[in-house]
C-alpha cells in the first residue's frame, strides 16, 4: 500500500436522508510540494512524518538544503528550498 500522509477521512455528499459517505485517502504522492515543505518546517510535526516528506521530495527531485534557524528568513521557503 502507498505511503500515507495523514489518516483517512470521511467526505459526505448529498442532503439530509440521501447523504452518502465516501472515504477520502491522503497519500503522500498526492500532496502538494508546498504542503510537504510546510510540514517539514513545522516545529510541532512528528519526526516520522517529516522523514516521509523528505523522502517524497527527494523522489520528486527537489534538492533540500538545511539552514540553521538563526540564519533563516521569516517564511518557511528560506529554510528549505
């Protein structure tokens, strides 16, 4: 099974008694590059998920450069490009 980015969720469609639920899967391959970079730079992110994000960005051909936090700019793109 492909790598998950976050837990599955339910998506509801229809109205009132005709509501149907559909399982929404969050695979890491479908996640946008900006969302992966944002998660890596988030101090509250789990290390295991951060490593999954780094592997996915490497697979996509994105070069990651680590910069110490004191030298970084105010936005997340300055720390990892």
